[in-house]
C-alpha cells in the first residue's frame, strides 16, 4: 500500500482542498449557464473558472500547493515521479505539458501521462501505487487537470449528452451531464505515514462500445469486486460514484453497485458541484471523499468511453 502525504484542489469553488470541501458542505455549486464562452457553441451549463486558464500554470499551482505541505525538496528528487492525468482531446502532444510541469520543479525524471478517458484520475493513482510498491520511486506527484474548450463542449453537445441545467445523478428527472474545470494533486509515498493510505486498485475494460457503457456493468463490477478483496461491503463507509447523470451511465453504475453488494453503502456524487472535470475528476473526487469521510474506508469508482472502468480503495484509521 502507499500513503497520502498531501493534496490540493483548484476549482471554481475555491483554491485549496479545505476551501473546496467547505464549499460543498455549504451546498455551493460551481455550475451555471454559459452563453458566450465559446464561439458558435450553444449555451451550456458548466462549472468553469471566471477567467480562462492556461493548462500548465494551473497544474503547476496545484502541485505547488500540495508539495508545499511537505518537506522542501521532494519535487526535484530523483526518487519522485510526476504523473499527469488528463483527457485533453484537443492536444495530442500530452507529454510536452507534462515535461513542463516536471521541469518546473527541477525533477530529472521523464513524467508519465495517463489519458484513459474519464477513468484517468483513478488510473493515475493506481499507476502511482504500482510504481511505488515496486520500489521504482519513493514519491509520486499525481496531477489531474482539464480545462474546457470549444472542441470538447461541441463534442458532448453532438452526443446530446449535456444538461441545460445543473445535473441530477440517479434522479428520474436527470437530463444529462455538465462539464467542469479543475486541477488537483495528490502526493503519495511508499514510506509509512499517518492518515489515508491507498490499499487497492483495479482497472478493467469490458470493451462494450466506443461511448456506451455496458448494460450489465461488467467492467465496473469487476473493479469493485477486485478492490473488495480482503474486506466486505459492510466495511465500506463511503462509495464515491461516477454519477454523470446520463441515463446509461447511471443505470450501469447502479447495476454494478448492486452486483457488488454495495447498494446499502452511502454514496458521494460530486458532479452537481463540479460538473464532469474529466482528467481531474478522479483526483478531485478522491480528495473530497477523504475529507468528507475523515476516517474509515472509502471506494472511488469511475467509468469512461471505450469501456474503461477503474476503482480504488482507501483507508484512514
């Protein structure tokens, strides 16, 4: 297992993990209607920064905030790996921003980019876990980020997947998803540390369809089954769902959760606050889940285009 040393979130709800969780506890949402953000795009409801952000500086700020909670010098160590989680579909050269982020901290290692649709943020944490447990590095700085663009918004509009109002996951009145922007960072270590630890992770691809989830929730169920190894559903205190508020995803998740025996576990569905932050979602929602629960056992699950699914189990005593 690996241990969480520090974390940060920068989003339209605020800067810093604590500011974000306080906004959620107060019931504040970043979602609002945008009528002129991008040219030739229909009005859409989303959680966007007031001012357009540059991708690399936003990632750097988030990583600086997380690393600032730790002893100086971790960022530039040879024993530290930077892992960038993003789905930026309008930027095919993803390694360039990752290199810029790592070089900002003087890190000598070639960073890793995890771009696996909406599961990227959870897959990046699993990648960190595997590298640290293998002894290849002692620290992993997992940065998740996406900012919205005309390309992404119009793409989701072409699917007729966007709700014109704040999303309602698992509600009979749901009308689709909202998009969002955020950057978030978690620093993990293989050195024992008090607090939250990442105990298990699983990735499965059910190869169901390029965009539609499995009707039986197969891949998601397999992920939940794997991360439940060694524990029982009764041991889980909180389940962080994907909760996009689209008909097929909500139905798929419901089936997977029931198949895994987790239907009585309280759930955390955060997209009514953040929208779908894409490559940042798994990192943002993991941090918020830890802060909301404070201690106990937490499962975070995500699913995405192409039949990808991922889940992790964290614990704090």
